[in-house]
């Protein structure tokens, strides 16, 4: 007795259109809102100014404060998130708006002339600042 081979039928996949269906007006508005939000350079820092000329910037990843170096601080995309963390920290912590560049790095000039609690923010560690000699003229 010889066994006969059966031909297996090939199941056809449902036809897929090459193009997506058009977006509704609500979907277009939501997409435009999300694109605008992703391109927004606004961010927020948590800053504590304890002494004049000294600023501490909060890093949430390590739960530590950075001394006068805002480039290492956590940048919050949403002010509400920064306010929520601020509420968990000690009194005297301020939410400071700032800007980022195209690479997502803090633009120091966006906070360089800001005052918090009547004090200017320190944006560069004191050991990096050039010392000026008083009384000497060139």
C-alpha cells in the first residue's frame, strides 16, 4: 500500500493595506501637543540657597545635593513632578525654571542671573572661579 501525499492548503493572510487610516481631528491635536511638548526646552531644578553665594542642587538619583554645580542636578520635565519632590524635602528648597540645549544638557546662562530667596544662584563651583586680586591694577 502506497501512502498518498496530501497537498496542504496555504492559508492566506488577511490583506493589509499599505497605508494607515487617516487620523481623526482629536488624534491630530494630541499628536501636535506631544510633538510640541517633546521639543520644549523648559526644565526645572531643585535648589537650596543656605548661605549667600552658595547654592545646592538636588540629584534625585543618589538623593544628594551637588555643591554649586547645576550641571549634575536632576532636570525635571514637569513642574508638578518637581513640586512633588520639593514637598518631600526640607524647607527652603525652591523650584527653579531653566532651559536645555538640543542635546538635553543644561544651559547655564538660563539660570546664571536668577535670584532665589533674594540670593543669586551659584552656577560654578567656587574652586573653579577665577580669583580676582583686590587693589592691583594692570
